C-alpha cells in the first residue's frame, strides 16, 4: 500500500528538494528502507542502531506514534518525520 511521506526541510538536500514522496511499505521501518534506496544517506539521518534517532519522531495521520520503526501501516497513510524543536 502506498503512503505519502513528507520530508522535513532539513533533509531535502538528499531528496533533490522533494518535500513529499510516495512509498510502498507495511511498517515505518520499511518506509525508511525504501527512502534509503531512493535517497542514499537519509536513513542515517533518521535512524541510529535500528531505532529512530533521538530528537526524531514519526507521525502517522497526524498522531505521533511511540512504536517508532515498528509501527504498522494498515491503511494508506500520511507520514511525517518530525525533528525535535529546540528553544529557550
């Protein structure tokens, strides 16, 4: 099943400026694998040692999931990788 994956501006240098791509996957982990095949280097920015990097969250249809890469995608979804915001 195809999903709309939104790429954060900070990672668009790897996607040639593309802000949204369609990916076929069953889990968020498979989304990252497919992104890496298409845009080498993006997995290293999103993951570390088999988990989402600290400071990166993933939202599926507007809901941040605590399951990270294991999150199943049972329906066509909109996926956002959300970098943490720092402030002070």
